[in-house]
């Protein structure tokens, strides 16, 4: 997303907004047609403020046959959902919760559940 023109030529692009939800988190949908369902986050689109959750917001795509998909036809896949419509699932509370941050003794920041103050385990980075 490169800007052009004399007014914005030297201006730096804004950083994408921070997002509490990370890839691999378990989330619960709180609004929309899939309300109440839960699933694992497959991808996070920070600039668009959307997340893709497995088996949530499934859409049908009509595709022509090509090199990757020789059959073609109607394919089902997950579409992104806005991050405000999901909440992180706390394993200790057994319900969707708001998330806060806490500075640990070694200086690292960790995500914590606002209800029970337990750490929300981060998904393994690969």
C-alpha cells in the first residue's frame, strides 16, 4: 500500500493495529450467523482487523478448473470474520473472556484472563 503524491511522499505508512487474537488461539464467535460456535484461528489479517477461524463463516466458491484444481466446481472454505465478533476462550473459566496484559518478572509481557487472572497460553510459534 504505497502512497503517491507530493503531500504524502515522505510520510511513513502507519503500522497495522495491534491485535489480541493470535494464530492458533481458540476463539468463540459472539456475533453473527455462527454465534456460539468455537474454533481455532487459522490466520490473522491485522491491517483489515479480521481473523479466519476453522469451520466458521464457511462460504461457497464457484471455481473453474485450473492447474491446482483440475475438477473445479463448488468449493467450501472459511471467510474472514471481524476481530470484534470473536472472543478468546479461557480454558480455566470454560467461557469466552476479555484479555488483559501483564508484565512478568523477566520483563516479558503475557496475556491474562480478565476474570480469573490466569495466563492464556500462547500457541507455539513455528
